C-alpha cells in the first residue's frame, strides 16, 4: 500500500496491490475502497488466466485481499 496523489485533482489517494501481483493496482480514496476494488481487478485478471496455475495464484491473492478486508472490518 502506498500513498499517492491524483495528477488531475491533487487529491491524496491510497494505492493498494498484492505482493504477488504488484502490476495489478487499485487507487482509491480509502484503503477499504482500494482493497475492494483490488479484489475485483484480480478477479477480472483471473477470468483471463491462460492456465490453471496462474488462476490458482490469482485465487490465493483474492483470498488474501478478502482476508485483509475482513480483518480490517473487525
């Protein structure tokens, strides 16, 4: 997770990504929004996975993100 700055409006954003897929990022106003969006972006990449191995890695990353969301919610 990194802090960012929107280049268009100069609003501070949160950039979240999974350690195994740093190229798939989500930038939102809060960590909660970012992690939810990241889970959906990972799911989209999983749908296009070319083999079962890659799909399994993405599924694990989605589970990690969902676990983080649940832990954050308390």
